[in-house]
């Protein structure tokens, strides 16, 4: 049989003709076709920033600039791939010829070629987060820190502290005092470990992610000839999301631009700078013209995402910030509904509104996948999350675990489970292994000794047996005593689940969380709200049963991409995780003072303005409908009673004409319902949105308070 012939066509490198004038609006076209020199593009939300960057590369290529003479840098691998692919689609230029990627990937490429000047071989290793933790464990051993007597920061916390020091250039000892005051007594040891970590990396011919930036910058600063050579080679440097760059990244690109005539184009939105906690340096974009004399500034202000009503609100809000580039976004969209302002009596009424309105939106034709619930911090979502579960509305949490799946929640509930059911070996081991000095061998020995206890009272008696404690190695006795004391406190709270949660916290878990987690504030506030949630139940057994049922619901909802297209999940997300995304309808919940703005942020320099930028980012995610809600009453915890809450200052400073107030009424009881009242309530102009007929305010959980994000 004759072979079938298949001819491979030779593709020409001919670049397609691009009609820059027709494809871009006036503001975009001006930025894309500008001349040489430093440029700053202030691109408002939804104004086509990525399109502008892509076409800028296309314009440079059309003007005879070779692809290998262009450096295009952004932050995430996903964004870099999408950007380079768009350039390839537009220009048909081989991706390999373009210097494009994340800061870290370009830094690695640079250091592979020139790292020998710093004593590294071309085959140096790059340490990921897990490798970094392993190496830090060795450094702790090298320094000889005695961590058996009291808790020492985990390798993950040490790595976070060292990274923050590297990216912000704040002295390590100052960071310990400012960010981790619980480690002040360990300051000398931490400094020694950090120094040993640097030595260990060099000995291993290895770099971590931060080294890919700092060593890249060091080479550029120390070697003027190398800096000039790359400045001449990289004739045009384009940086995306410039408001998110840290000090090191800003100095890298500005050092490279010294040798190419200052051809640095920084693209970003100062109003979306919300990552100071990661080391982002706001002055990089705000003071760009001061550091780069002759900078030409372009503003992209035509928004293609949101309705005019939504943009009017976001413009009014961000105008209250003093340190910014003034701009006014205008909408290309047709008019829509006013953003809704929804004061609620309490958090579970807020959740009831969100659930009911989502069901209405679905009935009106908005797919669930086009609906998002946003919040300042993950801890603000619990009431809404549990209400979605009960209403059988599929959802996914962006950038985080479901609330009851988080490690710190499981840790605390393990202490409760083992007291209620002493035969729960999984809970026993989880709780016990959290104690100082207790490992698997000791846990096995203790479990075998206690397995006969079947009731909480018997369990407590067994725990307090003197000969059991005497069998333990000396390093484990303090941890065991802490475990027994916590169990005793929980046994006394079988009819007060809120107090049981607090007993675990006070019994040592709070101290553990402070050294175990980099975001310990968030975790502790989660647990404070878990106690409020528990207060709804009369017994510990009822509370834990509810958690089990919620866990079952977790396993039953529709997964992303599964089921019918319109049944893909609603998204729950912090504002930080939502950046760059958009939805038809956005519910922005828990907008109260102390939550947004965060109380901690207000204590920091520039904190209020960054919190207002967080509000701005959240509101600009909405295309068609925006719902802004807050609970008036905060349920009490422990001895504290319920507290009245103030709506966020960011709501109060917006002119009332830019929002439509909605009034919420709870559905009447079955005895009070008339046939007419069983109609589905419609939320509209002058009408109140209402919870569904089956919604019971006495069953839904409560949740609020500020938290940092995971």
C-alpha cells in the first residue's frame, strides 16, 4: 500500500498588518504609539490594560524593533503566558525570541548566564517553599536553638519573616518587633538562623525565590559593563501591574533602563495597589516620574466592564484618596441599576438576603458562575457559606479552603471531639500531636493506655491518672499537662459549646497559632467567630453534629465545571484574590468599621487609603449589579453582649444619590403567612428584598469581625 503524502507547509514570518487606529480607542492608541523615553500608563479598572500592552509590543515590532530587544515582565506565570500568547497571536513572532515572563523567571534566566560572577555555577538549584523550610530546619539545628522548653517559630514563619525582610529592606530585628512581637525573646537566634541560611544556600549552590531578584539586582549594580550591555540589548522594557512591584523589582527594571535611554514603560493602576502586606512598594508607581525624569504619563479612563452607575460609585469612593493620580473612569456600557445598599439587622439576615437574591438572579437568567460574593477577609464568609450549603447552591472558595476544612478549625474541633467521644482516635492524635514534646511514639503509648475510657467523665479521670503522666518522657510532660487541663475545661462546658471553643484557645492553642502560622491573626479571628457560631447551640454534641452535617454538604455540592453550564458554582473570594476578575453580579458583604477598613490597617501609615483601594477593587469587579451589605448588630461572644456596628466609612462617604437603599424584612412564620405572602419577593426600586419562605433566622449561623486574609 502506498504511503499517504503529508506536506509540512513552511510558514513565513510575515507579520499581519494591524490597524492600530481602528483596534484601539484614542487613549490606548496614544499610549501604544508613543515615542521613546520613560512612560507611565495609569490604566483604570476595565480599561483594556492588557490589550494596550500587547499592542505596544506589536507597534514596536512594526517600527523595526527586534523581538529579542524587548523585555515584557509581569507577576504570575499565568499572566505571563497569556500576555506572550496574545503577542504571538497578534504579531506571529516566535515566543522564544521575546524576553517575556515573570520577574523570577527572567531573573533565573539572567543568573544562569551570569551567576558565576557571584560564585554560583550554571546548574544552581532553585529552592521552592518546601525546600526552603527543610533548609531552615537544618539551620535551626546548626545554630543550636533549644526549642523544647518553649515554642519557637516554625520554618514556614521563619521563611516568611526572612522574605519580608528581603523584599522590604526593613531590618530583621525591626520586623520581629513590628510584625512578630511574640518572637522578641528569640531575636538573637532568629538573626543567627537568617545568617546561617544565607551561608547554607551558597554552600548548596542554591537560590530561593527572593535570591532570583536580589542577586539579579546585585549583578546589575556591581557590574556597570554588564548593566550597559543589557541596557543596549533590551531596548524597550515593559512592566505590567507596576503598582504591585516591590523595592527590589522597581530597582531592577530602572537599572536596566539606564542603558537603553530610559525606555521603560510601567503599566498599572495606583488605585489597585493592595498588596503592601506582601512587600509591594506603593511609591514605585506613585513616585515613578520623580525617579525617571521626563516621564510621559498616559491615562486609560474608558471602562468597558461596568455600567455607568457602578462607575459613578467607584469614582466617588476613590476620589477620597489624596495620594493618587487623579482620573475619572467613563463607561462605554448602557445604563443599568443603581448599586444597592443593604443594611441588615444581623449577619445571618445578611446571608439570607444574599442567598435569596442569588436564587432570584438565577431565575432571571444570570448563571451562578457569573455571581461572586466578595469580602475583606476569609473569616467574613462563614454565615454566607453555611447559608449557601443549606440552600444547596454550589459554590467554590477562590484561593482558600472551605471554612471547616481549614487546619486551625480542625485543630480546635479535634479537642472538642475527643472529649465528647474518647474513642475518636483521629481526633485524639490530632489534638495530642499539637502539644510540645509529644510525637507519634508517645501518642501511641497514651492512646493504648486510654482506649478503655468511653464517657467524658471516665476519660477525664483516665487522663489525670498519676502513673500515666509518670510514664512520659520529661520533654512531653508539660505538653501532656496542657492537654489534660484543656480537656478538663472542655468537660465542664458540655452544655456551653461557645465556652468550650474558648477553653481550647485559652488552654494553649492561641499561643501555638502565633508560632505555627504566618497569618496567625486571621486564624485567631476565625476561631473567635467559631465560638460565636457555637453559641447558637445548647450542647457541644449538637454543635459538633452540625459541623459533621456541613461537612457532608461540602461533599455533595456541584464541582467547578461539572453539571449544567448554568450550575457551575458561585465564587466566594477575598478582594485580594478577586483582582483581575469580573462578574455580572457582585455581593460585597460585611462592610462595617473594623472589618473594612481593618482595624490593624488603620494603625499603619497609609493604611486607610490602602483599605479604600481594597474597597475600590471589590466594587470594580461588578459588570451589571453591585450589592453592598452590612450587619448592624454584631453577636456577642463570652461575657460580651451584642454590639451595634457602624457601616464602613467607605459607604458613608459616598453620596446617597449614587446608591439605592434596600430594606430587608424577614419572611413571616407559617402561621402569619397569607396566600399572597407566598409569592417570591422581588427586589427592586423602593421594594425590600426578603429572605425565602423556608429561611429561619433562628437556625442560620452568625459570623462577622475583621480578619486578615489567607
